[in-house]
C-alpha cells in the first residue's frame, strides 16, 4: 500500500485504469485527475473501442474532469497518467492550464518532452517516473505479447 | 458560388460551421472532413458550450469522421478548417494520418506552424490561406466585438 494521497497512491489508481484498457486489448494507459486530494475523473485509453485517435486516457480524463467541475480550466488539478503524454495530450493540458502533471513511464517515441518541452503551460509543473518501472512494464509486456500473438 | 468540390467550396462549408459557433458566442472556428468529395463530418468549436478545452472544431470533426468511416485512420480524408490548427489538433491529425489539411486564416498565436512544423504526419500535405481573408475577418470581428462588449 502507498501512503494515502501520495503521488504513488494516485498513480496506482491510474494503473488500475491502465489495467482496464489492457483487459480490452487497448494500449494500457490510464489516467486520473485529482483536485484537493479527490479523484474527480478516471479514464483509460479507448482508441480501439471508440475507433478514435483522440480517445487517449488523458483527453478523456480532461473532458471528464471539466465536466465534473463545470469549468474548462483545471488549474487546481493534477493529472496522473501512467505514460508520458504525447504532444496532443500535453497541448490539451496546456489549454486546460492544469496545475500539475505526474507521469509514470517515459515515452521515448511519442512523449512530448523529447519533441517540444515548452508545449506544457508555463504554470504547470511536471514530475516524471512515479511508479515508472511498473507503468513501463505494462507497456512493454503489452507490445511483447502483441508481437508474439 | 465556388466551383463544386473545389477547396474554396469546402472551406465555405467550414465557414458555415464557424458561423454556427459565432451564433453561440463561441470563438468562430469551423471544420469539415471530406472523403472522395463527400463531407463526412462537420463540426464547430464548442469549448464554451461543453466547458471542454478539447472541443476544438478539428477534434470534434476527427472523432465524427472516424465514427462515420468506422476506422480511426483518416488517410483518405481532407480536413478543411477555417483557422490554422493548434498543436493539439495538428497532433490529433497526425495520429489520424490524415491525407491533407486545408486551412483558412493563419493563427500567429496558437497555430502549430510557428511552434513546430513537423508535428504534422509526414504523409500529410498542407495548404494554407484558402478563403483566408474571410476566415480571418470572422475571428478579428469576434474578438473586436468581445473587447467592446
């Protein structure tokens, strides 16, 4: 168990979402959005189920969180996501002026940070590598199993 | 009237969507997605109505087009949009491997091209400035009226 309301605690919740994606044979990425230590949105990647490239976990979580709060600005929220956001999701987080992003595994291929770091909103802080190994293992296992299938 | 199925013809259809946004006091951006000279998706900016930063015209159009076609890849489609896509929307178009992007007015503030040109998919071609003046006027009138309100 992780200390209540720690970054690891919430990342573990994001990992539960990633497992849900995995069960549906989606790329296992999960996200939760937290405001005042409460999870106000949960989502997992649904690009296959919805046949929609925009249905990344973060995008769905941002939409759901804004819906919960009744405002499109999430400047008091933290996004926890198991994989480093891509440019689309990083840009969405910037439009939402999200307060903080915490991600698990780095994504050397499509992660925003190798391509353009300052796409993130200037007020957003970023923490990388929280439960990074476990999050990364879900991804590598998924793609290994896919290659062997 | 514009020649049937010309870029101007479809951009004019995107402008009709932008007017719909304007009527709802949304930032007036409209988009259509065309496959084999048929409009398969129409959308306008709904960030205010949906309280959702991800509800840009292009994002909604990409989701709708994928839904119509039953595939998330839009590699036979052209996106017509009245304003230069932002990074989020340009990245979504790359995930969708869209064949072509045609936009009206440039967006010197949030348009992708000044920030990072190669966010677009390498197979995607881009044409800028189609009915650009009229598209740009809608935007500048909107913001002028907003400042005076």
